């Protein structure tokens, strides 16, 4: 398990989040800064077969 991000990392990530959030206002895309699993899959792979999981600082969802 990796250590928690340091203050400078959190500050930079927060600043980037604000810029992206402001850019996406009134658009159909959403930006998230919370820590959550992003599961990278190959088409038609069953959920239990997914081995690649990442935890991005910022994630833009473009699900229209």
C-alpha cells in the first residue's frame, strides 16, 4: 500500500480539479476527485476477471 499523498500533491490535484470542473460546467461530462476504483477491462471480460484497478486523483467521466 502506498503512503497518502503529501500536501503539495493534494494542493496541485485540487487546483487541477477546479480548472477542469470550471471548464466542464454546463457540459455533459463530470469530473470527480474522490478516491475510487477505476477498473480497466477488455471488452467482454467478466467482472471477476478484471485484474487492473487504478485509483486516479482526478477522473473525467465522458459517459453520454
